[in-house]
């Protein structure tokens, strides 16, 4: 099967064998030390004494005629026979190691992660700075980002005086972090020959082993899952050669052995051993099986044949129920009785549970498109993600959330594409008879646009529940304010009335302009942290809206579960549940950016939904999110900082959606 990326371990034209790299480091260490005992060398490189002697022998072979590492007292020292040739040796080894060296901080962080994850020995900052041609200060500034990335996989960067730094933590975390570098880097950019010495021929051999076994077992894996499996096995072979194995955990190994994926995984392991001479122990085989078990429902364009046999457990059904409840609380979209969405989510969550439980990471090549084309669906998936984290012990990655968003996008499309019908209240002053006559006339003229028609006389108006009423039509002035649009009509409708009302029923309902209030727009919000921004906007909103006293805390509580800074310089905080009398957006533009969950934020859009649905939330969210994901629109708002500019951007997006721009 052809992979989506070129070999992650393929070498550049000036490739350096890892032995040459180790020779350079050993010679440099002894040269800098003057003399070094076998114990000091062993501790410095975290190897045994026998390995020390083997490395010295290999280095001396590499230095033949140039220099030698010799015994001196109780230790070893470097004796240089030809200064010019030795200087050339050092230069060529150093230049080769620096081939394709990173030039930015982000590139250095990736390089450092690659280097440190494959090491078992200590390395000094001086050594790293000499390899990377940067100062110790630059390396020190990069290390916090290295530690942050390592921490996500349960790994730590340990410092030891006079020895340097090294990564410590579980083997599985090390491999997952390495795999993420491959997938994040698009293959070759992720890992290279200096840190992952697998030749292209070896990758091809692994691929052929996988293809043969999958064909024999009639098992299909889509391109994304195939890439992850290949990356996992390639990294496993490197680590096994360094005697670094995944520990066999009896609890999950026994469970995996009972799955249909385990025999296939065993066949892949045997094929690799026969082809490459590397035996994969039981723990490694089990992890291959877990990759196979977590493969389904990622290909949204092809129905996996196995899906038909997928049994949805009560546990998965309950998880989906809680996800939909979260979406209802946060967005006031009620999908709880949407059976098709429930089934789509359940079919995805079943294998996703495997991936989350065993910390598998799958890359989503469509993530950027999902965020741009389906911003509301992505937001819903993101809102429901903490339910999965609570159930399976790991928060879904952005890539997994992108896959979940497909199900919500389909559900939203079904809602939108269905004929949207209105409920109207007909009020008449002359009793039920005349009101019923009006009902009949409205049903005859506008039946295609109407769902329910409720009739009453003017004395009953105060008893009406307006939660599901879209419009009121009355033949007499009501002299009171109602929560929905009211139209005063004549008793009998003429042709002009009929034409006008047809336009009204055909037009989309309020898309959300009423949610924006000049009083809730702060052009120069003073805040240095996300919490300060939330508190300031909550206080501003409380001066206009009727809000509970713990409103700000509800917003901060939601933010602690999953931050709402999505990039493009904006954040969209909101409370845990709908608590306001009406839907509104409080906007604060910062004079100085705030670091918000790793993102730089200049604009804060605090959203609060009404406890009773008061507008077309699909249109509202769709329009607002499209505006906030438009780089040019956000830049224009931040430069102009006027409420009128915000409204103009929202209206412009609305016109785009109906094709009038």
C-alpha cells in the first residue's frame, strides 16, 4: 500500500550513520575531559562497561592514522598523531551532523526532541549548542517548549550537574512522542537519519510485510491508519535494537489476545522477523493489534465493511448521550433524539475508545478544511470532547475532534436542508370564530411554510407560551411587548398582503444581529490573563443583562475543561450552560495580547445563550465563526475597533451565505 508520506527516516545526501555520530560524541567527551575513566564514560553515555570498550574500539577504527584513544593511568585519553587531519576529521563529522540543521526556534525544538528521545545517555548543553551552531542561551530558551511537548506524553527532562540532560519516562510515551513528530512533520521533516537510522529499504520491507499479511487476512486499513501503523513499527524496530522494549502489561495483553486483530498482528510480527531478523516480543505484538483494533471509521468517504458487525455497547451509548447533552447545554441545539447522529457518533466512539485508552495518535489530513468549512460542527465536537476524556482517560486530539465534527456537520446539514416551517399565533378581537377563519385563510395561502397555527382572542394573550412561537399576526393592536415579531394585519388579506407575508415566511429568521449590543462592545479591554478578560467582560455584561451572580465562575469553569482559544487571535469563552434571558455576545478587544492556552489572543467574544431558544442558532454560530476565522476580517476589526465595523463584518458574512455578495 502506498503511504501518504515519504519515508520518515530517509537520509539526506550527506547522511551520517549513527555510529559516526557516537564516535564524534565520544571523542569530543574524552578530548574535553583530558582523561576519563571507564566508569565516567559509562555514566556519561548511560551504557555498560563492555559497551564503553566496544565504542572505543569503533572510534579508534574511525580514527586510524589520525588519532587514538589510549589507556592513561586508570582512564582513557586522546592521542592525536596528525593535528591537521584530526581537525579535518572533527570538521567533517561536525559539518555532516549539521547537514540540514534547524535555523528557527521551532525547528530546534523538533531537532532536540528527536535527539533526546532516541538517546539513553546524557548530553550537555555545550554539546548540543556546538552541534546546532547556537549558544547555550538559545538551547536553554528552547528547552521549556521541549519539556511541554514531552510532558504531554508523561515524559520528563532530567538535569544532572556535570552530565547534562536526558529524557526519562515510560517507553510507550517516548514512542508516541516520536510518532507525533513524524505525523506533525509530514514524514521526512519529522525524523531524520541522525536520530532514526532506518533506511528506505527497511521501510519498504516493513510496508511489504504489512501489505502481505493484510491481503492474506482480507483486512482493509485506510491511508491514515496505515501510516500510523508503519510509523509505530519503524520506531519499534529502532528502539528494540537499542534493547528498549514495551513492557508486557498482562491486563491489556490478555484482552487484546482475545480480539480478532491479535492473530493478524502476530502474522505481521512473524513476517518482519523473517524478513528483517528482528523478533517482536509479546508486548510489541499486542500494541500492533491495538493499532489494528483502533483503525475503523476514520475514512468518512468509505463505509468500512466491519462497521456492519460493530456492536454498540451500553457504555458507548451512554458516552454519546452525555456528549449530546453537553452540546444541548452549550449551544441549545437538541440532537438528543437524533437517532442517525447517535448511531454515527457511536460507530466512531467505539474504536476511538481503543485509541484513547491506549494513547494512539491518528493524524487527520482534513483538519484544516473541517475547521474552515464546518466551524460550528467543530465547536460542538470540541465541546463534547471532555466527556470522552472523562470516560477513557485521555482528551481527544484536535485530529480526533476533527473526525467527530463530521458527524455533527451531517446532523446540522440535515436540520438546515429540511423544510424549516414556522409556528404562528393568530390573534383576533372578535372571538374564536373569526380567529379560526383567519387560521383557515393563512393555512391555505402559506401552508408550505407553516407548521402550527395557534389561535386566540386578545384576552388570552397573557396565557400564551411563546417558547415555540415564531410570529404573531393580530387584527388589533396589542399594546404590549412580546418576545417575537408581531404583525398587525387586516381581517381579510389582499394580494399585496399575501405577497408580503410569503416573503416573510420564506425569509430566514433572525440570524443573530440582535445578539450584538453597542453597550457590550469594549474597544480597549484591560486584561493581562484569560481570567481577567472573562471577569471584565462578565462585569460589563452584568450591567446590561440579567445574569446569575456566578456567571463569571461558570465561564471560567468551562474554560478549565477545554480552552476556547481556537487561533486567529480570538477566544470564544462561554458559561457551562445557558443561563441568560436572551442570547448575547460581549466583545472585548485587547490593547496587548493575552496568552490563552498557548495562543496569542487579541479579541475576546464572550457568548451567552438564552435558556429558551430565541433565534436561529445555526445561522448565528455559522456566521460568527466564519467571521472570526477570516484573518482579514479579524485584522480589520482589531485595527478599526468600532462596533459598526463588527456589525458590518457580520452582515457581510450573512450576505455571502445567501449569495448576495
